[in-house]
């Protein structure tokens, strides 16, 4: 089954006639939380359409509805003007919609071609797989995309960028007409991004529609014809790109009064706690130097993939750093030794709560205690009483909502899970807390609590190094903002200097004067 | 630094989450399930005792108790370190071969005029080295433990065979060989059982009471999260294998004295019994779940059941079938609630949906 | 990174490298076999003699056959420890069949043996795929139970060679041009399965399952059914092994095939099938069996005491696993380079 | 080497045994009262009825042993007692221990055991003796004290006769090899020892190798093939074990070219070997009647338990249809023993007359 060309259409901007795919006032709630209040967007053949908005603006929910992963509570989805209901992912795929995720899940041991055609391999007589044809078809798809990935190589070791290309090729082999790319460029180098754009242009040229989700505004300007902005789960505006400026977009994205929402108002800055001196990790980041003082929140800003989390992990010792020194209150930390970092008073709240932050099957109490086992022990034995007390105590201080302390943490909501992680580290009374995406996937209420907590921490003289993809959070919480771009520290902004524009510009590499 | 080998990059992290559904599913019932299985074991134990009593008045009385213990002693001892290893999600199939190697060495050294004490010390050291070999291959080279220990299973036994060939060594000091015929003075408990109970208490305290024990569970449940909490995953695993080597060597010494004979083929094939015992004790082959109490109970069940069956002269073939069936039950029973849990889990997680959540058939042999 | 259309053809070089690595496993084993063979022949010219070559092939056949089935199971990220017991059961049942009913058609013997094996495999598969009991446990239990059942049926009886028809025995013993029928049959089967594993969609699904179970389920692969089939094939081949066993020895007692399980797994691993699934070939597994057998025979031929056999096998096994790891690391790095993008 | 340590062993077990009996004496629940009277009383009288004799074969699936156990059952039926067969599934000492213990628990009157290991069983058997149970070993002896060995045939005769048998067929010249069972099997090693002595009388016959097939057809075949490869001009093979010889015979019968060069003999079951004798693969092999062996062991055990004789050298007992037997004095590693009789040599003329 060779991938057939989608019906070629003039690759114009906003066309006449019914849009290829349209969503009208689509709503979706999870329990009490309303994830999507007004999902409205129209996509036409031959256009690349940017969907912009902060985290939690409802973008991914909208995408998952398109993908058929969720069923909408209200509103309508139309294809070629016909209302449709996707029973599941298969239905959406059959309708020609395909999603290219940030990290595709391929089969590392199978060849690229087989990853594309698994279960649909072209057959010769006797239901035998026609390998030659399979590879030819795969090669053909790549040719149409203007890339050369060897169809015969195993998928193992493909860069994320290439994995995405393979996913796109797969989508094409399914005759997809709408390609939804969810933060595709997040983990790509600029060169790879360029090649991806080439592919996007090709797809447009062949009459497909591309829904392009990204935090990198300039990318929207590079390849998209129209932009739809969302905020707080609601449709804000759709305009042709020519009618917009970066600032205009950012305004409609943020578009709310930041003060008040974020309690932190700065606090007396004390001794330097963390001194990072020209640390680097080959191929990831290089030459990063900065200092964090007691009683201040320093934010590492930048696009996903700019190397923020990697820097944090190298400081804590999860990853080995190749160059540079890290000093905590005058004490040098050896590379790759989290235990030493902990002993030196660093706490680390990782990005991925489920994989790294918590042992999901263990109870609240055990998770809180996990990093303090030795200080909870007497004569080498964990004192259950003090363990329980510790958990209960922090549960109270963090207003943790739990049924029983013994219940495994996966029974808790994301917000409460995050509180458990915080409890785990705060119970060690760290002098420096590194916190990666403090409020990712957390409902607004808990968000505020976490922010208040961070504020209390710095007031009490703790130093906080925060990483966040949410601009408002960065701007609202940080005393200083260090902006990373492609693994380099490109700009340092004081709370006064910083605003959406300046940070975004620095993060997207539109540097006007990097830091000394 | 071995610790840094814990997968932390996206792709590898993804790899580590394979078979996760099973783990998550297990989660909800962690403690309760474990208790429930131990309850099952207690019932089994009572049942087998009643059965034994009904068929023979001597059952588990006096010398019979001694005999029963004698036959399971070494197996039970080797099960203890293996319990730790399986809870961390690994496995060690070389235990019985280590026993054989230990027996062989003890014999050869004693034959060459070493004092029994020196010989035993040397044997324990060799046990540690053998364990270290497993440990290095698994934690440093990152080889799958099942493959490695199948290799060392053959290797250790082979070395023993080279050393002692078809010979046997006898004539160990009576004081020592009497452990094969005399219980601990004034009791009906075999020495090997005494050692087992002693070790069981220690292992139990370590596993359930100490930071190390807690770390072992954390590693088995979610190695990456454990590592992020500052637990030295690889190092702990390494030392567990060393421990296993030493304990198996100890079992080898006891075995040698019990039979008053050293032979290269001592305890051939016991590894399967040991693994069976551990699994029967409710330790999950996926790691993260299990208790020493469970293993102790399992040892009692197995011992008394086999003794009862032997007393009434049940054909040994049938005994094997019973053991096999029991083994299946021990894993299938806890799995039934898991199926339910898997559903509950998905309901729970749907509040906060995450990509790639799916009931992938839990198809890893990856213990 | 992947070259843009007009870039130099990096992949071609990379591909050739990769394909060679892909085959390197098989080639490596073949090389090892040749080396062992030559060295031994130098020590003892008789080793190259027709008869002994014939013995080499015949001796490896059974393990190779079981290895082929085991490979399928391991590729799907499972393991089957019950093959030895299944072989024993099937062998004895076929034996009694001949003993009790004189002049039963030989074809029936094959049907019975293979059928029994497949049935055992199916049970393993269902317990693993449907009840979600780890295959290691399932097949460990099956090892006990099936062996026990066999011993129960046998209870000390031994099949009388006289009752096994000569024509049937020829299958296990006769040879054409110094190649034993046994080896021919097994080779045909192995090559056939090897071909099927490359050529048919369900077979590829097995690789997908072993490579990434969740993704496979997502991609709509019927994982449960596939795994069941893998176990059934493994069982069926073990059953066939039983048939060949009795045709070769003309007699069986209850110990037939005991201890084969680890031998087979060892052969498969030496043959380059990744113990955690996803990669490896049936051919490799079979060659692994041949290598192990060649070594144990070489030891005797080279008049090295058989006492060394185990140790050397064990060491070789470890070496093979380590070598595999080494190669795969190298390949991954190479692939990364070819793939270009550094990924932190 | 076993001999050198043998003495110490005996003392060791003796003391151990003593200790056990003391312990037994002071603990009330397991005094061997069940059997003591039968042992003590009616010495000189006939065999007591209602005796229980435990037969513990190498493993419950060993065909040869199954036949022997049958013989034992017949014997005890004649004497109004009963036989319990109990052992493990694989032939290791460890697998036999529970059976011995079961015998002790059941206050059996005697144990008839085919040892899987000469020394490893002694602690357990020592306990049995201490519990007043008479121990008889057959087929494969143990090195423990206080037991009577029922020898299938005089060990020396077996060893030497097989060499002579082979020598006759290959007219005293050529390389020969031995295909044995487990490297640890006492009886095998004892026979091989005498074979080697006998070979000194045949300067032109050279024993080039001894290989072990562990009584497993597959293993036996592998080592046999290796043997043929390693020694291309091998003239003869002696396989003093039923599994070994039948496997070898099967292989030769299928490879006439090899059979033409290599002569096979040894110890085998007529039922197994008939086919190969008739088709000429094997000219002659030897064995005794395992059924009689068990029968004799049964009688010996019953008589010991009844105290009709004490098992010491020179003492006599009646073994039903087999007539009277006299205990031979200890020699070398073997303690007091009784010999069943000379082995029967089977060939075309008589092989079909035997049903075991």
C-alpha cells in the first residue's frame, strides 16, 4: 500500500470553502477542573497554523480531542464541514489526522521502514512481506519529505528529530491530511529545526494542513500563515501572521494582571549559597556560571531543550558534568555524586514527578522519608514513629490532602503528589532547593499554594533555583532570571528589567547584548 | 561511579518504564496484598500441619521436626539473600553452583591439611569473590542478571568439577559432621535451621527496619526515583550479590558437614528450588514486593508439606507436581487483584492523563 | 544528523556497517565454530573425519531445534524453561504409542509428539499472556509439573528398543552423504523459521513486542495472541524434539531432556538473541547450539578431560553476553553518530 | 583415598550414632521400641512375620532398580512382611535422605538401599542404625559401618570377566575404552579398578580412555561419539552399565561401518539388549538377574531384622528359592558382603530366555 498523494490543492493562505478541520466551542473537563472551556479553531488545506498559549491554556487538551484520545463534553468537531465524533485514536487516524509527539515511541530494534509500516508491511504473493517494496516505499516517503534517512537502519539511536521525521513519514503512509505537531522543536537543535521546517513546507505544498504548537514564537513567524492564541482553556484570537507582532501575541497569551497572583515580592538577599563556575556538559550545555544567594529565587528560563534541566541535574550530580566547578557554601561538589550534594544541603525537585520525583507505589510516609532515611534512624533502624511524625507534620504544613499516610502516592492528585516531593526535600531543611517545573500539571489552586510556599522558603533564608516554562511564573516568582539559549547563558535579568518580551527575546536567541 | 549508570536520559527512562503497568497496578495493594499472601501462607502451613498430623503421630514431633528442618535448611538459607536480590528486580541463578563450589573447596583445602577454620574462612572469601563477579558483570557492565547468573551457574559448577573431578572428600571432624545427625543440644532443631532462623531475623530487620532495606524496595519499585533520592542503586545491587555469594558459601559448608562429604555435584539443581521458595514466599519477580516473613513461612510450608508427603510415601513425582502447582498459585493469586488494581489504577490516573499509559502486556522476564 | 537530500551519502556507509554488524553475530559464531574445529583437528586429525562431523551435526540437532523455539519466546521478551520437560513427556508418550500399538504409522508419532508439545506451550502462553504471570515463573512451574507427570506415567518403565520400528529409527540415525537426516530436518526447520521470522507480519510483531511492548500494544499488535503462538511453537518444537529423541535412542526413561532448559537458553544467548527481547535470529540460536556442541565434543576429541566441559561452557557463555553488550554499545554509538543529533 | 579416611569416618559415625541413641533414650516420643524386641528376641529362631523393609533405590524411575525392588517384594511376601519403596526422582544422595528418614519415622525393621553416594548417606544411615534399623546395601555399596552389602556378583569377577569377554572377541589386541555411568558411582569404579588389573594380563590391549555417561542416554551418546572421534582405531568398548551399553548398542546398530570395527560388551538388561544381540551388533554381554538380587537383599534384610543371623563374616542365612548364603569377610573398601553368584553371560543362544 503505497502512500498516495493527498489531493493537491493550491497552497494558499486562508482559503474559501469549508475548512479541512474545524472545532467549534469544544469543551472538556476532568472532574472539577475545566481543561477546555472554548476550543475553537479552523484549519485549511495547505496552511501551517500555529496554536499558541501558555502551559495550561488548553492546547494539549484540544490536541488530544483531535487525536480522539479524549471525547469532548460539548461543542462540535467538523471535517470538510461534516460534524464527526472520534470514538478513539483509530477513528481520528482514519479521518486523516495524525499527531507527531515530542518524543515518538518507536521500536528501537526494528528498521526505520518497519517502524513506518509495522502491521501494514507491503505484501507479495503468499502474504510474504515484500521487503524491497517496503524499503522503496519508505525511501519514497522520505524523498517526498526531502530528507534521506536510511530505511534499512534500525530506529535505535535515531535523534529525536529523526524520530519525528519517521513519525511524520508513518503519518503520510496513513494518508494523513492534518499533521498536529505538539512542541516538535522542543528538543531539536536549530539545524534540525530548519530541516523540520523544510518538511513542514513540503507537506503544505502537497496540500496537507499542519497544526504547529510551540513556545517559540519566532517559529510561528517563520513557517505559519495563521496563528490561533488560547488562554485559560479559551479561544482568544485567530489572525493571519502578517497582522501580528511578537508583542501582540505575547500580550494576548499572557493577557492578565500578574501582580497578586504571585506572592513573592523579593526578600533580603544573604550569603552566596550556590556558586556555579563555568560548568559544561559536552553536547548539552557549556560555560554556565552563576551564583544563588540565601533568600533569593533565581529562575533558569529558556525554551524546552535549552538545557535548563540539564544544568540543574549536573549541579545536583544526577548527570556528570565535564567541566567547571560547583560550590555550595564554600564546599566543592564532586561531579556525579547526588549523595554529596544532598549532604551539602541541596534539595532537588525533579521535572518528571512520576518517574523521578516519587516512588509511585510507596506510601506518602515512605516517600517523604526516602531522602532522610539515615537521619530518621537510630542504631541503624528507621524509627517508624518519627517517620510517621515527619510525614504527618509536613502533610499538615503543606496542607497535603491524603486519605492515609500509607496509601501509595499514585492515589493522590498531581498537586498533592508535588507537595509530597516538596515535603521529601524540605524535611531535610536544605539551604538550596533546586525545583524544576514547580507547578507543571497542577491545578491553579495548588499552584498558588506552591508559590506561597516558595516565598516562605526564601523569606526563611533558603536559596531557590527554579526552572519553569511558564513565563508568568518566572516573572512572578524570580528575583533574578537567567535565560538559556541552546545550552548557553545568554542573558541575566533582574526582577525590574524582566518582562515577557525581554525574556522571550533572549530565550529565542534574539539577543541584544548577552551578559558579560 | 557506578551510580551514574542509572538511566536518566529520556530514551532510556522510557525503556525503564516497560512493564510498568504491572508495577503500578501492584502499587495500590502493596502492603495489603503482601499481608494477604502471608495469610494464605499461614493457612497453607496450618493445612499441611493438620494433614501431616492426621497421617502420622510423629509428624513435626521430636526427631521428625529435626529431619524436616535438615532437608530444607540450606535451601532456606540461600533464599534469604536471593529475596533481597529479587526485590531489587534482579535474580541470581548461580546460588546452588556456589554451594557446590564451596563444598568442593572446603573438602580440598581440608584434605590438604588446612585447619577446618581456615578452610571455612577461605571458602567464605571465595563465596564473596564469586558474588562480586556476578555483581561486577551486572552493575558495572550492565549485563542482564538472568543471563549472567546462568553463565556463572555453569562456570562455578565447572570449576568445582575441575577441582575435585569424581573424587569425594570425607573424614571431616566429628564435631562438625554431627550437625547432620544431631539437633542443636536440648532441642529438635537442626543446626542449619538454627542458622537460617538467626539469619532470617537479621535479614528481616535489615529489610524491614533499616534504610538499606527501604532502599532495596525503592530500587525494585522505581530505580530512577530511588537514584534521584540519593540512593546508590548500583552499589547496593553489587553488595547484595557479594552477600549472596557469602551466604551460599555458608550453605555449602553446612551441606558438606551434613553429608560429611565434599563433592563437586553437591546441591546440583537446587537453584530452582531456591527461586521457587522465594517466589512462593510472595516475593514479586518484578521486584519491589516481598517480605522475609513470607519467605520463612514458605520454607515452613514447603518443609512440612514435603515431610508429610514423604511420611505417607507419596510418590516424589507427585511431590514435584504439588510444588510446581503451589508455585503457580503463589504468583497467580496475587495477580488476580492486580487485574482489578490495573483498572483502578487507570481510573485514578485518568484524572491526570499521561501519554503512553496503556495496559502493555507485562511481558518482561526481566525479574 | 541525517543528511539533507543533497548531502553526501553517509547512510550507505553506515548501513553497510550496520548490516555487517547484524550478520556479525552469526558470522562470529561460525568463525568461532571453525576455529574450534580447526584447532581440534590439528590436535587430532580424526576430528575432521566424516563420521565425527556427522556426529557434530547430529549431536547439536536437538538443542538447535529447541533453541529455535526458545528464540521466538525470548525475542518476545519471555522465556520458556519447560522445553526439557516437554521433550521428555513427548518422547515417552511416543515411545509407549509404538510399544502398545504395533505398526502405527510414523506420521501419527509426529502428530502425537508435536501435539503434546503444542498443548503444553499453549498453557504456558495463556498463563503468561492472559493471566499475566511472568513467563519465568510459569515455565519454571511447568518444568516441575510436566516432569512430574512424565515420571508418574513412566515410573521406572523403559521403552523397549525392539518395539521402535527401524524405519522410524532411521530418521534419528541414518545419513545421506555423511549428513545425518536429523541435521537435515532440523536445518530445514531452522532455516524455514528463520525465513518466516523475516518475512511474515505476525513474526515481525514478535520483534515489535520484544522491542517495546507498550508501543506494540498501542500500534494495535495483538500482543497476547502473538505471545501465545510463540509459546505454542516453542512447545511444538520441543515436542518434535521428543519424537526425534526417541527415534535416535530408540529408548526413553523419565530423565529424557532433564536439564536441557538452561542448555537451550545458553545456546540461544550465545547465538546472539538479546535476553530481553527484540533482536536476534533463529539461525543464530541454532548456530549457538552447534558451537556449544562442537566445543564439548572437541574437548573429548582433544583428549581434554570432560571435567573441563562445564567451566569452559560457562566462561564462553559469559564472554558471549559481554561481547554482545560490547557490540551493541558500539553499534548504538555508531547509530547515534549516523543519526547525528546529540541528545542530552 | 576413601579407604584412608574410612576408619576415622566409622568412628565418627559410631559416636554420632551413640549420641543419637542416647538422645533418643532421653526423649520419650521416639524410642525405637517398635523394632528393638523383634531385633533382640527370637535370635536363632525363624524370620519374624510382619516385618517392614524400606527399599530405597537410586531413584524411583531407574528401570534396573524397579526390577530389583520387585524381587524384594516377592521375598517379603514369602516371609509375611511388606516392602515400601521410597526414594527421590533424581539419583542424588540428598534425594535419598528423606526416604531414610521416613523409614526411621515408620520404625521400619530394615532398609535396603542402593547408594547414590558411598559416603554422603552415612550420617542418615547412622541414624537409622542407631534407631535399631538393620541396613542392607545392594547394587551400589556405601562406605558406612554396620551394614551388609549384597553384591550382585563378586566385584572382582565382574571386573575381570568383562575384560576377558572383550579380549576373546578382539583376540587380545587393540585400543579399548570404558563407557561408565556417573563418575561418582561406587560399583562402577570398583569394577573399573579390577578391569585395569585384569588388563595387565593382556599386554596388547590398551585402555585409552574412560568416559562417563551419567546413565543418561543423550550424555552417553555424546561421550561415546567423542570417544570414537578421539580414538579412530578403537577396537573395543566395555560399558558396565545398562543405560550406557544399550545407548552404545543402539548407536552401533545404526552405524554398521563403525560396528564393524568396534566390539561392544558390558553389563546390560537382556530385555534391552535382545534386539542388538539378535541383529549381531553385540555378540555377548553379562548380567545377573536383578530380580534375584532384590530377592536376596530382601531375605538378608528380613533375617537381619529377625536376628536369625548377625551379618558378621561367616554367618549364614537362608534366602528362599536361592538357598543358603554365607557372609564374606570385609575386603578393602567393602565391608561384610554376600555375593549373589556369578554373572550370567548372554548371547544369541540364551538372550531370549530372560524376561528382565
